[in-house]
């Protein structure tokens, strides 16, 4: 039993083990993104945010969702912590850049700058959580729906994205970096998990690239949607 425990600890602390954790937590978080984006698409139903507000209220009050949130926070925390460990390890292994570096041969710009890209995504995540999760749950004076049953997140999003337009700009720019992060993360996960096959890998790569474009674009459309309403006078 002790040997198995020592082997397990040694494995998860190895570079390969850390990459496995990054891949698995990344895939877990991707499943959350799909659900989150699906819920956000209710913004565009043209019902004044009625269905979206009902969805937001359910997500905020459901006991099951609160339990899922615990695993979600753990997943984010482990993913970020592991990324930090791997970045630190890579700097220790190669503290200085090569004097002569053929970037087209050695690695892509994204892979060489994942620390920077990931940092932008993390900053966006913190701002996003503060503005649209923390304020929604704890801020006094949040607008309420007409019946007063629960908070009007749709109206709050509309006010925020229009009046604090810099948040809208940062939101859209961050989604570009998020797309880069997803594109590289998907391919790295396939390699780490050994999901490579001469016939199917090219297809998986194309699907992952498509996902890395569609999902960030879906989130980026939100502030643009509200800004367009403002400029069109709706």
C-alpha cells in the first residue's frame, strides 16, 4: 500500500503527471463552458431577458448547482496552480531564451507565451466573477424583475456593458486570448492523454479549433449585443 501511495505521489508530481492534471481539469472546465454558454444564449431570445433571468436565479439558488460550484472552484484552482507549477519548472529548466531561436521550427507563439495568455484569461475571469457573480449575489440595490421575485441580471448586464463600455472592450479582447488558450490547450491535452491516431487526430484537431473559435465568439457577442442595442436605440 505504501509503495502504491509513493508511486502515486511521485507520478502526480512529475512533469507528465502535472500535464495530465492540466489536461483533465481543462477538459472538465470545458464542459462547464458549454453549459455556461448555452445558458447565456437565452439573452438573445428577445423576451426582455425573462428566460435568462429565470435561469440565472435557478443557477444561483439551486442546492445541486451550489454543490457543483465547489467542484468547479476546485477544478479552476487546481488548473491554475498546476499551470503555475509547470511554468515555474520550465523557467528553471531553461532560464534564458536561446540566442538563436527558429520559432517556426521549435514551437508556436502560443505555446511559448502560454503564461502570458493564461494570465490575461485569469485577469478576465476575476473581473468577470466580480462583476457578474459577486455583484449579482451580494450587491445591494440590484435591479429586480417586474414581479420582484428575483434579481434582473439581464438589465444589470445591459447597464454594465453600455455604461461601463471599457468592460465590453476588455471582454471582447479577452475572448481573443481565451480562444488562443483553448486552441493550444485542446491540442496539448490530446498529446498528453495519448489521444493520437493517424486517421482521427486531424479531425479532432479541426473540431477543437472550431470549438476554440465558436465558444469565445459566443461569449464576445454578449457585450456587442447590448452595445448594438444602445447605438440602434433599442
